[in-house]
């Protein structure tokens, strides 16, 4: 196989995958959920049913990629983190920059979308929980790569620890936010998210030293 042929095949595969994800996003937008079949998805993407399964193991995997892109787009602010000007304070500067970026990021919009798409009828959905883990795992990988690239002076292991801690914390506060607010997008919901985020950032900064002395809040 010539190089040109290989490039054409790779480009075709990329177009098909993009078409499938875009079609799934459109169907989700129209229905407000994921109640569509593989055949409907294939028809909307103008590909065969077999092509869908050549790219994704299941419809859940397609939905996961759509949700990952929506949440990942919200984290675009994190990709713009600049390299610390003072290597001697690289770790502190890195955390400060991540904190500022998280504060500037609109999480409520994509997480409201995520909750609506995955649903929670009858209580917390195992499917939603699994998809949530997959989504944030993909975002975590991207964030780790971006931070490592923009902060070459930082220890890669420290970057992974920071990202892992923050992303795990985001899942925790997301679940609490859903319970408290019902995952609606309004002023009170956004204020609740901001307050939870500050608690996460404080715990990350202090190493959870303040947890033992904290009081339960509602």
C-alpha cells in the first residue's frame, strides 16, 4: 500500500468517525437524550451500521465521546496555561494557574448537558456514573498532557498527582451538586458550584488538613 493510499484511508476513517460523533450529538440535541438506535445513527451519519461498530464498540461509547467533547470544550481554558515565570515556585504557580482556570471555566453548562443526556431516572444511574468516569478520565489525560507541555520544568509525576486530585474532586463535587441542585442551570445552582469548587481548591492546596476540623454544611 502506497503512502498516498494510506493517507486517504486514514482521512476517510477520520471523516467517518467525525460524522458519527456529530450525528450522535445532533440526535441527542433533538431528543434530549440517547433514545436512538444504531441504525438511526448510521443513517444520520450517512455511514453503514458496520462502520459505526468499526469505530465504536457500542452506542454508549459514542455517547461517551460526545459528552467528553462537550465537557472537554469547557476545559479549553486550561489548555492556555502559561509556563511559570519562576521555576523555584513552579508547583505553587501551577496550582494557582489551575485554580484560576477552574474558576474561569463554565462547568455548569456542560455538566447540566451531561446529566440531562445520561439521565438519572429512579436515582443515580450506574450508566451515568460509568460514563462520567470515562469522560473525566479522557479530560484528565488531555489536561495532564497539556500541563506537562506548558510546564516542562515541573515533575511529570507531580503534574499527574495534581490533575488526578483535581479531577477526582470534580467528580465528587459534581455528584453533590446534582444532589443539591437537581443539575439545573440557574443563579443558585451556579453559586452552589462555585462554593463547592472553592472547597475543592482549598482542600487540594492544604492537603485536606482542614477536613478534620470542618463542620457539616448544607
